C-alpha cells in the first residue's frame, strides 16, 4: 500500500466504550450534570479518539504552518501581492507573526512547512522544505494540481504530523499561509458540500465589493471547468455535490498545495490517535477533503474557532463540528486553533483532577 492508503487504513472511529465511560465519568464529577457545556463534549470526544477514558492530556501542542502559492492569484481575487506568502514565511521564522505570539502564550512549538511557495527558501531552524511545486496552476482554467501532486502534498503533511508526534507533541494544530487561498477554500467547500459560491465565498483579507464579486465568479468558473458544479437535487430541492468525482480528484482540481498538506496532517494525526485542533476556513476546507477520503477522521478533530469567513460555518456544519470560540477572526496562520488549545486542555484536565461525588464525600442530587 501507499503511505496515503496505509494512513487511511490506520484510522479508527471513536471508541464507543471509551465514549460511554467518559460520559459516565463526567456525570459522577462534583458539578451539576452538563454544567461545563461544550467542554464536556470535548473531553468525551478526545476519550473516544484516544480509545481510553480519561484521555491523555493534549499537551504539548505543535503548530504546523503549511505555506504555498496559488495560480488563481492572477485572476485578481485579492489585492495582496503574491510575494507576501514568501515574506510571511520569513516573518514566522523570525518569530514576528501573530501565530508566533499566540504559540508562545500557550507553549506550542511552531514548524513552518514550504509545500508550494513560488520561490526557493534557504534552510532555516523551524523550516521544513517539502516543496511539491512552485504554487498551483490557475484553478479557474483547469485543475490546480495533478493527482500526483495532490498525493505528494498529502504525504508531506503526513510526514510532518508523524515527526511532530515522534518529537513529543500530544496535540496538533493546523496553520496555513498562502495569498489567494481563501478562493481555493471556497471552491473546495462548494465542491464538497454542494453550496453555491455566493454563500461560501468571503472577503478573505478584506477585499472590496468589486473584488468579492469577481472572486465569487472565479469560484464558479473553477467549479464549472473542473466538472464540480453543484447539482440540483429535485427530491430535497437543494444543491448537492457533483457526483462521479473522487475526493482526491476534487482536491487536486480546486485545492491548494497547503490544503492537501493540511488534509494529510489531519489524517496522520487521526491515524496516530493524537487530537487535531482545526483553525479557520482553510483548515475547514482541508478537513472536508480529509473526511471525504476517510470519514472517521472527523472523530479526531476539534474545531478551534469559527472564523468570519462564511464558508467556514458551512464547512463546520457539514463536518458536524462545534467551534469552541467565535471571535470574528479571519487571519489564519493557526491563530484560532492556538487560542482554543487551553480550553481543550482544561476540558481534559477536569477528567483527571476533579473529584467524583463518591470520592469527595459530596452528596449527589436525587435521581
């Protein structure tokens, strides 16, 4: 089997016995049942993913920022020059980005991965060079990647996840950098969920109305030329994903190299039973691809936040994931996932450290 096939084969769904024990343990703790709301669900989710209750503490965390450029940039979907991808990689490596500040706050390591920057990078501490191509082709004119490039990027992300876990990471956080990557994200979300481009395409880095309208049309063009236009389901009177196109073909057609790498990163985390905290819309789009390749991968993911990009809410709903925080973030880099990490740790720490009614001698309410 290929590395991709072996990784997918290793992914297991949430363990029902661990889920049941975690839920029962939550109900025995010295607090009203359900009083911790979504945090209880996070703890139970991690128990199911790890197949043990209580689950291991998800620390330390490791952030991987996957960087790549996009051919669709030539269509004028963003006012930011393409060179900013390369410049921001340098900023991450120098420790000057928001992601670096947030990672320092939560004690996470930062690894920057060149999977498709349109320039050669010199080796540097904290940089992994896994370049598959110098950016993608223009997804609005045809496939952004060949299937072989998509697989190579998937496997590059898998290798990063394995290396980080072997180095001691017990929680993985997705990060991204790529000018024009919200356009590719919108196309992926449309392709995997069946939603119209106008519903899921957002302003990204803050584009004006004219640029947003152009961006929506470019996403529609991309879906049309790649045979991924949503189909009308007369029975349910809704749009549905195009049929007859595989998950890998869809990812290659309208995804970015960083989307593919993040999808591989998520798949490998699930195979290793290490929780993955998803960041914003780029991570959401990549997670849709990962879930289309291996549906059980969703059991190993936590939605760190819901971004201001409209497509992110659509992606999370499709994945069945509830975001932990909503702060109107639209930066990417892994910032929202990093902010959520202390909440994920707190949810699990409760399982390890809070006394039960019996052990504390506290009277439980009558059934």
